[in-house]
C-alpha cells in the first residue's frame, strides 16, 4: 500500500457524513463540498470477465485514477422485449452482466464511478447498444422523442435506473455522475436536427427513477457545438483525442464558469478488419493530460482498459452517409484500443506515464494500492483437430426453417419468442433446382455482410485472402454480384446461401440505423430468373445449441464446416491467446461460448482466452471455418497484430 498513512479516497470525501454529491455550479467540481478533479478511465464491465474485474479496477486505482467510467449495453440487458438480464438472466453473457457487483467492486477498490446508460452508447459495440428487436417495430424512429422508441427506452430504463439510483454517491455508493444519451450532436444532418425534446424526455425518466447525480452530455463540441445538448439542463462535456484547448474554449463559451471535462480523451483507437493496427503516441497522451489538468480540467481516458468484444458483439463503422452497406467497416473482436492497460490487463508505457503524472500532480493525496502483479499467460501445446462437421450437415440438422416467398432479414425471422434473430448466421436454402452447366447466381443488391454459397454442400464462394477481396463476390461492398454455380448440369440440386452478420453499425447518421442483416434488400436470380420460396435457417451458435450438436465425423477435408478438438488441462487454467494465423476466417467457441471472430486479413490474429473460460480437465474447442481449415489449434502468450496480403504456407487439414 502506497502512503498508508493517508486517507483513502472515500475516507477523504465522506468523513463527517455525506451532505451532497458531485457539484458543477462553479468552474471546478466539488464532491461532498470538497474540491475534486476527476482522473478517470473507461472500462466496460461487459468486455472483461467478472472474475477479472477486481484486477483491472485495482490496476486503475494503482495508477492514481479516482474514477472508473462505463457504458451500459441495452442489447445485453434486454435480449428480448421485457426480459432482463442483470447477471442471472440465463443468457450466454449473463456472467458479464452483474452491473451492481461491478460498481460495488469499483467502490471496494476506492474508485468513484461515472455511468453512461445511453440508451445509445456507440462504444464500437453491436448496434451502438441497441437491441436488434427494435428493428421489428414498423416506423420506429431511433434517438428521437418518437413514442414507439421512447416506450421501449422507458421500459428498459425503469428496470435499470433503480439499480443505479441505489448506488449513487449520496446514497453511500460510487456513482457521482450519469450521462444522458451519447454524442447526440453527431446525428445532425441536412435532413435531421437533434431534438431537445428527446433529451428533456430522457432527463425526466432519470428524474422519475430518483437519479439525482450530476447529469451530463458528451459530444465532439469542436464539430457539433451544442447541437446535441441543452446547456440549461446538463453539464456539457467534450470528446477529443488531441490538444484540449479548442474543445475546452468552446465549453467555456457554451457554459461560462462551469467545470471543463473531457468525457472521452483518446489514448489510442480501435481497429477494423483489413486495416492496420491503430496506435497512439504515449508522449502525446502525457502532453495532453498535462494540458487538461493545467487548463484546469478533468478527464476520462477512453479507453483505459479496452478489453474484448466477445461473441458476435463487435460493432462497425461506415465511411459514407449512404443507407446501404457500401461503406461498411466491421470492427475486430479485440478492443485493445492501444490503451494504458492491454486487452489482457498488462501494463504499458502509457500506464507508467499516467502513474508518474498523477503521483506528481493529483490532489488530494490519498492512499493508493500497490500495482497488482501481472496475471501470467501460457501458450498451451497445439490441440489437434479430431472431428469435423460439414456445413451442409449442420444446416440439414436444423428444425427451424420457415419458408418465405422473398428472402427476409434475420431480424424478421420469427424465432426467440417473436424477437427475431440478433446474431450469427442465417441460411437461405432452395431445394430441387435443375441447374444447367454455367448457371449464374446473381444477388441484385448488397450483402449484409458476407455470404457463403453451397451447391449440394460444396462451398464455392472465393475465400477472403486479402483485404482487396472485400471488393469481390461474397462481401458487403458490391451493389450487385454474381458467381457461377456449376460447370456441369445438376438435377434436384440444393443451394445454401449462408449469410453472416459481421456486426451492426454503431455510429452514423440516423438514416443508417435501419441496418437489417441478410439478403433482404434485393432479389436472388439464377440465369436472370427470379428465384422465390426460400427456407430461412438460423445458425445462432448459442452455447446450449453448440454443445448439443450431432453429426460429427472422424474424416473431413479442409472446407467450410465445424472443427473440434480438446484442450486437456491437468492444472488450474491460465490465460492464453488462440493463434488463428493458420486458419482463414470464422469464429471460435470454447466450451460452447463464442470467443469471437478471426480473419487472416488482420490486423488481429489471436483471440484472447481468459482463464475463467476454461476448466481443469477437458475443454472443447469448436471452430466454424468459412473457407480453408488447418489441422490444429495453436496458442500464443500475446496478441499478434499482422496484415496478410497472401496465405503463408501452412499445413492444411486432413483427418486420418
């Protein structure tokens, strides 16, 4: 313990009793009527396993931070309408969702908390935190005072906000501030002006649920000014990654004499598949934090610990304003963010510089814990692939296969108690086709987001070898695409079009929020003739479903399908990475849980596998490979960032 004779943070700010919370009525913050500068870092409870929360939080406090900030992911907590999961809801993600315990753990680690419940959060998170079942509601208008949208928001907030209200600082908890909406100014366009009424209605829901903590908004104020806020109702904060002076000067113009805060200062950045790995300068981070403190201002480093977008929960960006998939940019599973704490919780140079800075300038001086030892990682021995299941066998085994005249989006398939399909893959199947040699399949509009083509079980879509292949058949960039189905005549043939949701866009204009997944936007033609009446077969890869699959075989080829091996552990599990460089593209499941996506195009080449996902004894590893498989599962002690412009030579799969 550093400076054990000093008070803890909570002892300093609560001695004599709690009279008030975070106050912003002057040009500096006070907490319980004592001056405070917020030295905050972002960490998302839903991106780090529950068993590792305390480790990450203690490392944050050891760096000198006094606050942790987190978003709240609506799509996790209300996976189907009216059914909530706050840690015991039975979903595959339930172990991540005990928000109350996360916040109490932060308090136990002597950290205050800022909570940002949205309802829109961005966060490079699937659909910006929105549940996909909202898309089933006709005429819904996202992020407006639309009654249909607000009814759904209110139902969720009425379940969430009582949890937060009980944990406010004034009630003896850690929460000092709550953000309303997120970067709302970015919705500004030639056809839409952000609604002040919407913000007022959100604020009223907070007040009705006894949220008395300081309410804020956050925007890139240098781009959007006060378009996304109401300075009369909220403390306005700024998001930026460079010199703070411009943004803070704008805040002073908007709210003279109020505290200045960077709600998001970016020490790094996130990654898209097919791009290079993003990094940020440690020196620039230090220089700009010094400027923020000297202004004077407060900060929240976004991210301080990025973590991982496990499962199918990565988001995506767009590089244009068009309401189609032409500008789609899917984010990687790793959310390392080049943050001060790595994806696996390691210290970095940025961490050490922040620690030195805050030890020098932070006030008041309080006790700090010793930095926890690093959690060890191991590269386990290669796991041989033992069994294979062809993709056609998997599709054949499914019982849910509603028929629709025209292909519909996965969100509109009537499953999950009427809430549709959110994640995974949707297969469009057409049977009993007579195909002449040279038959051409044409997709008349964009694919949302990638598609495999099986003809009598044989996958014929070209593999994703380089980022340039994203401009070819099978991916999201082409408005119309075609492929030759067969070089010989076929009778009674079966075609399966297996479409992947690669992540819904989390940031864009409101016209881009109606982002259904699948082959819903156009027609499917064979030799120019419209093909109707397709079976719709969802492949969601939920844990219970994956663990009960039948149809495994001991012989296989390097082709589309499921591959299974077993990691046998005689001792207690340790953290590791699964090295996917010798595979092509797909997803990895460990003991039924979807760890995340991989793609040889990079930049991410490994999937973080925390020890809590493993067990002593046998661990099942299942890989859904889209194209060309390898014969084993390899491991690494560290993440590997590489871009591949070609396949390096490696051993292809064969079961003997």
